[in-house]
C-alpha cells in the first residue's frame, strides 16, 4: 500500500478521534450546564463541602432556606447551620461519606442565619474524582416545616377527638344521674334524659366549623351560646345557673373556638365541679369595656376539690391553645367552696 494512503488513513483516524473528543467535551459541557441550571434553580437547598466540612458551593435554594448568601457561606465551615446539639450528626455523616456511602434522607433540624431553627429532610452523597477518591460531599436539604406542622395538627386533632369522645360518655352518665334524681317514673326519666341529650347535641354542634354561607353565625351572642351549652346541665326545678352582664356577638370564625372552651368548662363542672351535685351552683358574669371582654365563671358547692398542684390535663391545654388563636387568656383560681375561672379576649377577635 502506498505510503500516501497510510498517511491519509492516519489523518482521517486522527480527525475522527478529535471529532469524537470534541463531541464528548461538548456533551459534557452541555450536561454540566444542564446540571448547574437544575442545581441553581432548585427550590431545595443544594450545597457541597470538603471532608473537613468547608462549604464549597451554595445554591439559591440554600440562600432562601438558611439565609446566608453564597458569598457569606462559601469557604466557611458547615457548622454555621448546625445547632450545637446536632453536631454529632455531622460527625456520623462524615464517617459515612469517607467510606463512600450515601446517607439516605433523614429528618433533622438546622439553624438559619437569624438563629431560628428549621425542620429539614437531608440527603448526603459522596463526591468522587475520576479515580473514585472521595473529595467531599453534596447535600440536599428540603424544608419540611409545613409537613411537620400538619403532623402536629393531626396529632392534636386525634387527641382532641379522643378527649371529646371520653367526655361525651362521661357527660351522658352524669346526665342520666341528674335525670334520675329529678324524676319519679320511667316515662318521665326518658323524656327528661332525651331533652338533656338533645341540648347536649346542639351544644356539641356549635363546636364544629360552619361552611354553609347562609348560616348567620353573627346572630350568636355569648349569652345565647352559654345557654345552649349549659341547657343539658340545669335541673328541672329552680335554675342553678345564672348568666348576667354585658352581651357580645360572636363571629363565624370565633364561634367553634369559644363553644369548645365553654363545652370543656361545662363538662368539668358536670363531672366533678359545681354542677356535679344537687346543691352546686354556677354564676357567670360578663363585662366589656368596648375593647376587651372579661368573663368570670364561678362554681360553688363542688362535691370535691381537685388537687391544683397536679399535672395540667389535656382539656386545660386545649382551652389555652384554643383561646390563644383569639389572643385570649384563661386563669383558674381554686376557692374554698369551688372554682373561679376568668376568661379575657379582645372584642375584635371574638366578633370575626
């Protein structure tokens, strides 16, 4: 074969090899460009660090989640976003990364620039060079605060439902006892108990949110609500319950919350408070100065006095949490002959 042909084939082969290398470089460049764009525009916080824990890259998601700009974060230790009590997690992560292992996502807590804490789901992968040597780690952090709050709300709702069901059984037993003491025959007992259970059902319904746009919750007042909630607990003779003072309208949003608080107070009074015995009494006084409502709930004649030094029950915590949504407060004071509860909340929050 002529030498010129061999030279031509060699040149063609070199040209083809150069073309393949150019295409490979172009594809790698495009792949890196795509990857960089994905990382930079991700809503998740994506960052990288050396095995010594020094931050090497920091995307826009990390800036948004943790509050540090890239200029502020790069070159600094990763511990700037790790709370003191979570530093042991970083040590365990580094050990796994050095071994070339990926750290599957786990839930943890990190610290923002302003010092606040944020719940995140974290995934860590080792970064290796062409020979497989581990150079550092990449981290992907996702804000899971909304899901954490949803879990907490769900847990609270389940506990509240369980609490309400237990109270309904206890209240039913108390109403049977009240009816039995005030009636003489079976038919009278059935009628009296049915009326009390109907009133209890109406009070319970007031605690549920109303979604019917035609419902005129604005017509409900504190006095009317108290009368509804307490109707099941009064005797057939002279009333043991008095409600006096100013009256205030309750808005659609506030109604379920206020109804729940009154329902809890009435339940406790019927189970072991001023409404648990024939001689017990309940006096409610409402005062308003135009800006705040002050409601005093005073029970007398309770059959037994609970130990005020005992742990706070779920019902009490539920009352406080409910009133907090209306910027309200509740305070209890045990008296020699009963209990005094003072509720305070802004009129504006009550009427919304």
